[in-house]
C-alpha cells in the first residue's frame, strides 16, 4: 500500500519540480554513498576559468547538503512551493517555469562571484527564488506554520530566512536567493504591468528544450500548432492526420475521386477553401 501511495504521489508531481527535486535527492544519495568527491561539483571559480570545469556552474545548484533535518526541509520546500507554482501561476506554462529556474540562477552566479556572497553550493539560494516568487504570486494566502500561527504568503520567504538562522544555517544564500527572485519577479511581472513591455520573454531555445523533453504543457509556445486546441507538446503530424481522417470520413459517401481530393486536409484557417478552388473545378469538369 505504501508503495502504491508513493508511486501515485511521485507521478502526481509536475515535471519541472519533479526533475529538480529528484536530481537534488540523487546528488545527495550519491554523495552519502561516496560515489564522487564533493569538490567535483562545488562552485570554485578558479576551476571554472582556469581548468574549464564549466559544469560546476550547473552542478552547484543540485547539492542541498548531506542527509539532515536541513536537507529534508529544503527538499520538502521544493516539492511544496514548486508544485504550487507549477499547478497555479505557471499552469500549462512549463517552459516559462523552466526559464524562471534558469534566469533565477544567473544573478545567483553573478553574486557568488563576489567573495562576500560566495558559496560552494547554490541550491539553497535557488530554493529561495522559488519561495520568493511563490510569496509574490500567493501574497494573500494564509500559511499555517506548524500549527502554531499563521502568516500571509507575502512573508513566507522571510520566515524561511529566520528558520535558517534558527537551524544554524548561513543567511547569505537566502538573501542572495531573495534578491534574485525579486529581480525575476520585477522583470517578468511588475515591469510589464507598468510599462506594457515584456523584456523577459522565455527564449525560443527554452521552448525547444521543453518540446524535445516531451514533458509538460505550453499554451503560448511559438512551436505550437495554433489551429489546434491541444496544448500538449505532441507531433503536429498527428493532429493533421486527425484532420485528414475526418475529411476522408466526411467524403466517404461521395465518389472515390472526391474522397481522394478531400484527403488533402483543407487548412482550418483557409477562407472557405479558396486555396483548393482550382482543383475543385477540375474535378467537377471531370
């Protein structure tokens, strides 16, 4: 029964949140099993620029620490707040959410280049990006804190900063994450609302990455077939095949020549089939 419940819960987690949470979990598991040296994934800028170990710019976001209460708290934070974002404000906007993760990591990497804000592992900062964006999107939500008191969603990032202090964790990663989260929210929401100019659109390569990944939904993808009502990243050929099947069935009661003609799937946006008038006259004359 536990296995069934775990399987159902795992399958219910939306793809971006699931991928990041599972990657962080596996990274810590591999560390606890001694499968790699921790310095191989830590962000050390001298290794990045002098030894060209550029993968550290990415792997440093996947280590949340060894197994501990802090690790469990951080992993649950990803699952809870990441899932609510993916099912709420970013529903059917998988590429936009992935871009939030990618863009949020950029100012964190820049600030980590300052010795005062440097940290070998940037996963905790990225978690604060997730929580801060959630706190702005759900600012009026009432959050029950361990059954002791309630907080408005707007203050939840600052509560987590205080919790880190109580647990003995450094405050700088949280402050860096809050700053990066605010930069993303300002450029993606506040500035477009005030100016009408969206300067932080999700790049086409992120849409392509999600389409190649084959998971999630994207209602505003530039690669989506606009004449279709489907919102999953599916091959457009299947939707066109569906149109051909419908057209063939609707013409089955006519002559065989008419069926061959209608099998060419008239585009739904064509004005009264004007694109096919020439062929229609030739068939009629035949």
